[in-house]
C-alpha cells in the first residue's frame, strides 16, 4: 500500500468515526479542551457507560481521542491535530473539484 493510500485510509476512518451522531457529540464535548471521564461524559445522556466506552473506542482507534487511566477511571481527551489533517484533506479535494468545475465551465462556454 502506498503512503498516499495509507493516508487516505486514515482520513476515511476518521470521517467514518464522525459519521455517528453520538460520536460526533462526544467529540464536540471533548473539543472544549479538558479531559473527561467516561462517567462525566455519560451524565445527561441516556447512554450507559458501556455504550460511551464503545463509542470512545472507535474515536480512539481513528486517532481522534486519546485515553488515559487515572486511578480506576479512564479519561479521554480530544486530539485536534487529527482534525487539522482532515481539514487539509478536504481543502485538497475542494481544490480538485474547483479545478474540474472550471474545466467544465471552460468547455461549455467554448
């Protein structure tokens, strides 16, 4: 697998992880900058701690959060550098589409 294919796979996994409303909500909560315990993330939701843990595992596997143990509790934190990479990917795709649309416009106007 080429380096580009690996990068695309990583970015695709991150977008897939964010495709679930619960995971997107968890990441939004974590994006405020401080580590949160699984117990605190489950407060105010109808989700069990086990459900929160499963969703956090998907986010961790995608590289969007990091998990650490503090005593008996697991704490999770947002990894913003991964979002920066996703943003760069979207900007690249956007430039490609802009160029393709410009070529189409030029072709149609001729």
